[in-house]
């Protein structure tokens, strides 16, 4: 996902496959300090990982009372309650003259016997069908594992192709930027040369104007002198 869509105020203008400034002495530590300063400016509520944005009042295990109780116990740091195994014991009644107590003991014995029969039945079923069922389960797991590995390889290949394309795009963009930067530098140099030439021409024009004024003044003075001399000659005649 494009990070600029999530945070439009962030402008990513780096070309990590092209830029080499990070290798300059002291540049990496400077970048780390700038990143640390920028991270401190970001509000604590801003989270990049959407998985961290769960609602504060989210209720876990609302559909299971047992799991909800256990979750609450773990949150409170209480120890787990041990399972009551007294009903699995064949203890004699404390009062051997109590017929009701004996009836309860007999019923418990029958329940224990039935439970053992069920266990034997389940063991026979497990011995008969368990091996094949387990092999089938392992085969299904292996098939799922192969599918996951195939998907993982596809993702890795996609990431590799994406990075290749990203590198090619960044190298092309970097070369274009470098060419434009060189062209800009060249044009700046040419502009400075033109400005220097213009300034030199302006100085030369001013000097020529000054020289012109001097020539005009000298010419006017010579004309006045010539007129004066002509007038003097006429008076002598």
C-alpha cells in the first residue's frame, strides 16, 4: 500500500537505489538524528499498523463463557483451578451403615465402569482406524504446507520483481534528474556568463558615451575657437 495515501502530509522524495549520499562520512548519523526528531513530532495516536487500531472497548470471547472466564482469570493473574478428580475415585462411604451413601458409591462405580468401557471402545476404534486417519491428516497437512510454500514463493517472486522494477525506475529517474541537474548547472553558468558580458558591455557603453561627450565638448571648443579666429581676421582686414 502506498504510504502517501495513508499519510498525505508525508512526501517521499528519496531514491535509495540511486542516492549515494548515505555513504558520506557522518551522513548516516545525521539522517538517524533527523528521523528520530521527526518521529518525536508525530502524535502517539498515529499508528502505521492497522492491527493496533482495535477499539478500546473490544470484548474478547463474548460467544464463549468458558474462554471469557479464563481470559479474565489470566488478566487478573490468578492461578488455574485444578480439575476435581474426586469423582473418579472409588472410595467407600464414610458411614458404612448409610444405604444412600452406598447407592451413590455403586452408581459411581457403574459410571466409572461405563467410562472405562467407552475408553476401551475408543481405543479399539483408534487402533483400527487411527493410523489411516492420522496418515490422511498428515497428507492434508503436507498438501496445505505445499500450498503455503507455493504461495510464499509467489509472494517472494512478486517482491523480487517489484524491487527490480523499482530499482530500474529509480535508476532511470536518478539519471534523468542528474542530467537535468547538469543541464541546469550549465544553463546557470551560461546565464552568469551572459550577465557578466552584459555588465561588461554596459561599462563599455558608458565609457563610449563619456568619450563621445568629451569629443563633442572638444569639437565645440574648437568650433568656438575657429569662429573667434575668423572674426579677428575680419576685423584686421
